[in-house]
C-alpha cells in the first residue's frame, strides 16, 4: 500500500477540500482526487456511502 494515498486522504479530511489539500501537498488537485479510488483498489475497501449521500455514516 502506498502511504502517500493515506496521507492525501488525511490531508483532504483536515483541510476540507481537494484544492486546499493539493496546495498543502504541493501537487495538483487532480493528483489528490485520484488517490481515494486507487486506495480502494489496493485495499478492497470502498466508500460505504450510497450515491448522492454527502457525509459518512456515524
């Protein structure tokens, strides 16, 4: 597993947006936004939200 993918996910959650996270990580927003899908493929874990839901379930 590439730990940079986890770092990107963590930074997005902290900054609240892909754009702000990309700036903090000094990469493009596109590079940051691709990381969750790659992480899902590597781990087999998916996003538990249904399409159209905005927040994670508690």
